[in-house]
C-alpha cells in the first residue's frame, strides 16, 4: 500500500463528495422533482459552468489513462484522439446551436425526444434511445477501468470481490449524491477535476522531460522500444510514425470519432443544460483548449517508455494492465504527495463523466421508454423519480460489468459503442436540417448499418490477446465484403469499421427514401416548432428568427 498517496487521494475524494451533496442547493430551482431540474440542471448553466461540464464530460478518466497507454504500447496510432477532438468542434458548431434551440422551444430532454417530434415516429425515437443507452453503458464501465487503474497503483490489486471493494464504495457514494443532486453534482465537481488535471499535466510535461534528458532523448527511446518485434505477432510493437497500412485507419477513425462525439447522449445533455446559444458559441470556441492538454498528456506515453516504467500485473486476471502505465509513472517519478494529487485528478475525472453518462441514459429511459410505452400520463415528479432510479441501475450495472467481466472486453465494447452511436447520425444530426430522408428509410438504414457494423467487428481478430473475434475496430480492406463481393481483395490497408457502417447506413437510407417517395408513403408529422430559434438570455422570451411567435412556444420550459 502507498499510504501517502492514499491519504491525499482520500482527502480530495472526501472534499468532492461534500461538494456533490451541497450541489443540490446550488442554483436550485423550486424543486428537483422535475426532469429539467434534476437531469438538465434547470437549463441555466452559463459559459464557465458549461465549459467545465462539457469538458469534464468529454475528456474522461479513461481518456487520460488510455490515450498515453495506447502510445506506450502501439505508438503513433494513439494520437488519433488529438485531431478528432480538434475537428469535432467546427463540425458541430452549428448543429449544437440548432439542437439547443429546438429542444428549448419544445421542452426536449434527449436527442430521441427531438427525433420523436421531428418525424412523429415513436419507433424511430425508441431505436435512437436504445442505441444511446447501449453505447453509453460500456462508456460508463470504462470510467471504472480508469479509476481502478489508480486504485491498483495505490495497492488495491487483490483478486475477487474484496479487490473491487474500494471501487464499489466510491461508486456507492457517487450514486447517492447524484441521486440527490442530479446534474448539478458533476457540474460543480468538474471545477475541481479540471483544475487538478491541468495542474498535474502541466507540471508533468515540464518537469519530466527535463529530468529524462529532453524530448529528443524521449522520442529516441520510444522509437527503439516500439521498433522491437512483438513475439506474439511477429511484427513490431508499433512506430512513432504512421505507415502505409494504418494511415487510412487513422484518418477514418479520427473523422468517425469526431462525428460520433456529440451524438452520445451525455454530450447532448451537457449542451441542453446550457443557458443559451451565446454560451454554446463561446464553448465551441474554447473547448479545443482541452485538446491542447490531451496532446501534452498523450506524450506521457513516450515519457513512460523513456523512464522505464512498467505497468502492473492485474492479480485478478494474471495479465499486464497497460492502463496502470501513467499512475506508475507518477508513482516512480514524483514525490508521494504529488502522485496522490495526480491519482485524485484521475479518480475524480472518472466520477464526473460517469455521473453525467448515467443521468443521460436515465433521461433516455424515462422520456423515450417509460413515458412513451409504460406510463404516458406520468407527472413531472414521477418522471424525475423514474430517472433517479434508472441512474442507480445504470451505475451498478457498470460495476457488475467490471467485477464479472475482463476489463479488456470492456475496452473492445467501447470501440463497438462508437460504431453503434454513429448509426444515429442520419436520424439526429441530418434531421436538424432536413426531413428529406424518410422515417422508414432511416429505420432501414439504422438496421443495415448496425448489422453490417457488428458483422465486420466480429471478423476482426486480436493476435496479441489470442481472440479471433471483436478484437478491435480496424478492419483490413481485404475483409470488406459487400454481398459476397470483395472489392479490395489482398489489401492490408486498415479502415475504421464505424466509417464503413455509416456509409452503408446513408446509402440504404437514400435508396429507400427514393423508393417510398415514389410510392407516396407518409413521412409523419413534424411536431417541432420550426427550423431555428433564438432565446434571449436576459428576457428568456422565445421568438422565431424571421417569423412570428411559434405556436408551441408557451410549452418551453422556463427557468
């Protein structure tokens, strides 16, 4: 046990726990028994709160643990996280403004609410809701992987139930204060989390290169280690530069991940909780600051190679846990008290996104399954109660996932999660601008994209772990088959499965739309109040740009 690190970690964890409970009274409305208040923080977060909330939501503990771990083990491909978080914000700048406006005008809480109103289709909304919940679950489990890596480095590396006990205690505390305070808890704690993360990373990227002889020495050591042959695969471990086989994978993975980032329910939750369009404009401009931090953090993977850091062996599985590389780097290169601060930053960084994700999944269940199919006349208080209970189920489902399933499978499922959530892009993002794609075409495209994506993922092996199926998200073009036709037979170039599945989804949606339009099949009724809206942040009066007052404007939730 590393007692100094454990004491510092525990003190900071106790402080954010106190903040989590206090958050129930922070900027509180008249009651938390309303989904707008509990699940969206009253829809009144300003620029700074939204920046910390969305940043804490998107840049998770697993990101800060896994990205440098990927560079440590595979090299240059791990840098895909940097360009995708840079190009995501220009891509979504206008769509998130429109999503906020239409959702505010109609009282929508989830992206599936918008789909339900846009197409008048409860089936399409249900598919979007289920897709969001399924894609979010492994994401929550992966926050536990990051937290458990820190606990393992502090000495909690036992096998069986008691080895997971500290993790269980941490998430029980998280569940209790999230149940009480809703989205306000992670919003308030995000301030502490991000301040600690910025402090730790800036100190690390300045101090460690000086200690280890400079960046030239670090990159030289990384090149030597990565160019060595992996005895399990017979190929090098990786490279500090991309090669001809993985350049297409890198580009499509970065672009596909950027498209998927704001389709995740927890990302939409952070957007809808903001006070206005100007808040979002400032945030889409300022959030790339986190990408700068992520780039510096990623380089710590190479720093760990140069420092000779070795990841711990997971005593429960007997295999090396590469997610412990960064915690072990801090353990070996910094004083114990500073390592404790770093561990707290990563640990708290797990709690913030896990809370937001569980709230987002609970909102989807409540609005698009419970209220739509189980209890249509549910009151606001009953909706809030159902969401609170659902958030508990989601959190403890993730705990069970980690305790009883090898975390490596969780990592693979997260890769699958990105492929899954991309299939909602036509129904959510494209529908913000046009209803030309028919609702039944969107259902058909979703089904084809989902099925084809799963089939391609099933065909991907992982020689390093010895698995024949679901071994990653990079597919060799040689295995790309379209109804038995292999257009790239013999090619070893890799491509991101999610990108291919989305292309199939869009193609099917396009073809089916042309067919059903020729048959004059109804495309449902657009129940949204218009194409674009603006809410004056000072008067909170809703008006339609270039037009008269929307007919359903009075239904907007007022703060």
